[in-house]
C-alpha cells in the first residue's frame, strides 16, 4: 500500500530537517531561505515495531522486512498561497496527493533563523495554513455547487448531494476544517471527487529547542491546546537532534546519544507510529524461516482484502487464513507449538483481521 504523509508548514520551521531525519533513502536540502524545497522529496520510511523484532528472535528467518510509509517534503507555504502567492499552487497540488498531513510548527526562538511572520506564535502559524487550505477548499466546493445546481434542475435526485456541499461550504466559511464535520456514508461520496485539503487527517509537530524536548514550553503548550480542540495530536520534538540521530550508523552511538539527552527512543519513532495510526492502519505479519514480514492494511479489512496486499491472486482464490494472535505466538514461541495447543485458528472470508495477527493464507487460482 503506497500511502503518503505530507510534511508541511511555513518556511523555515524545520520541515526539511525533519524529512532528513525520517528518511534514510532521500535527503532534502535544509537551508535558511524560503522555498529551499521546490519539488517534493519522497522518502520511504520503515515503521518501527517491536513485535517484528520479537518475531525475528523466535523464528530466526533468513530476512526481515518491515512495513513502510512514505513521507513527502512539500514546499513551504506563505500567506496568500490559495491565491497563487509564492509557490502556492504547487504546494496545494502536492498536498492534494497525500493521504495525511504532518504539520511542522516552530515552537522555539532563534534570531538567526529567518521568520517573516513576526513574533513566535504557533497558534497563528497553524491558522495561516488552515486558512489557506480552507480558502482553496471553498474554491473547490463553489465550483461543484455551480455544477450541481444545474444538475438538480434536470435531476432532482442530485439534491441531497447539493445539500451536503452547501453544508460543507457554510462550515468552511466559519473558518473550520472539513475533517471536524464527522461526515460519513453518502455525505463523503458527495465530496469524494473534489479531494478537499482540510478533510485530510493531520498530526502536528512542535519543533522545540533542546531545553524543551522533555517538558515542552509555552509555545508547544499553546499548540497542544489548539490541537486538542480539534481532536488532533501533537508530537513535541527537536528536529535537529532527530536529524543527528538518523545520521548515526552505529546503534551503540545512537544509544549513547539518546542517553545524553535522557531519551529512551528517537522522537521520530513516535512520529512515524502516530502517522501510521493517523491513517487508520494496522499491521499483520507473515512468519516463516525464509522471511518474517510486516504488512500494512486498513483497520477493518477482512481476510481476503488483507491477503491482496501480498498478491491479488491471494484475494481472488482465497480459501482460508490460518491465524495466530501475536500474543499467542510469543507465548508458545512457534507456529507448531500454537497448532499443538489449539491456538491456531482457521478463519474464513468474513474474518476481520486484527492488529498483530500472524497469518498464513491458503488460496487456489
């Protein structure tokens, strides 16, 4: 599943520094001037999962393959982007293509790093980007309303969709994001084709200075309060420290560095896991002597759908799924022992895969 998380924010808040940290496969240039990032950089990032490490220890496979998620470093936004200011049109088009948003917000003072928006104000910074995305969404909604009004004259059945669009427009005009409307079913279908920017789930990163990585500061606290009001999460971290950790090749060096800062793990691990959860994703595993592997699926998927991420033939010819819960696998230490103790279940097409399931699919094409 090629799911993407876009890293966004105002210029010089630490977006590219964060991207450099999360991505080992691509490095974005991080410089102290506007529009350093013009074309979006894409990095494929492993999702940290202690369960995969435990399965490797028990199975002793020839190789281990973690599941991944794509992070996209998108050009810095400026006020007026919805009207084409700066690289606004390019920026907004890039956001439209991602599945979720990580919004980096500056929560530190440093006179050496340019800032055009005046005094440090994370809530105001958040609102600048919110407003630009809302204005762009209003533009998209207005265009579809015009089309739907013509359709309703010819086909009254289109009226419910028009009513949804009118409701969405009123919500946006109040300066609110579509993701907070709680739309579902036919309502979502009515706006699905216009790919609204404020409908995408968002996770905030409070980029603080070194002194605030454990306790936060007044800026991150203000951001947390604003994010909580819209049921969003904030990850507090120092992007420069994370970038340094990611450049270290030795696990021992990383451990020493983390210990110096009183950290038990990189903040990036929390960020990646939170982004994964934000997309409503879960992981199942396949485990054998050749390979232990993590697979990404959406929460609520049934066994045949889950099988399709391995190969489409697995879904077409699905027969059954031999299923062991992760906790049982760890307790009995092998598939054979789980089978002997009655902990291996045979599940059919209606089985909803649980996070952490260890699966073996039987199929016939």
